[in-house]
C-alpha cells in the first residue's frame, strides 16, 4: 500500500520532530550505560546509528522535498 504525497509529508514531519529526538536520547543513553569509549569509537557508533535510524523510513522521505506530483498546474 503506497502512501499519498500528503501522508508522506505528514509522516516525515512526525518522524523528524518526534522520532528523531527520541532516537537520539535512546542512543546517548545506550552509549552511557557502558564506560565511555574513546572519541573515535563513539563517533563511529553515532555515525552508524545515524544511518540506521533513517534506513527504515527511506520510502517516507523519498520525494517529499519536491512539488506535489498530483497537484494540478496552472499553465
């Protein structure tokens, strides 16, 4: 089932405004549960986690920045 353009825009806002901050808090808390690793290890972990959070939502963000393909144009 494909999402409409409007639905993808709304879900992308929800993911970015609510989901991403929650994900950051969880990632920082997971790293803090262990002894603080060296800076380069911590950086690699955060970069990998940064890519992993977006992978499942790729279909939601695809094409959101473009004009609505279903909108009528006034030409």
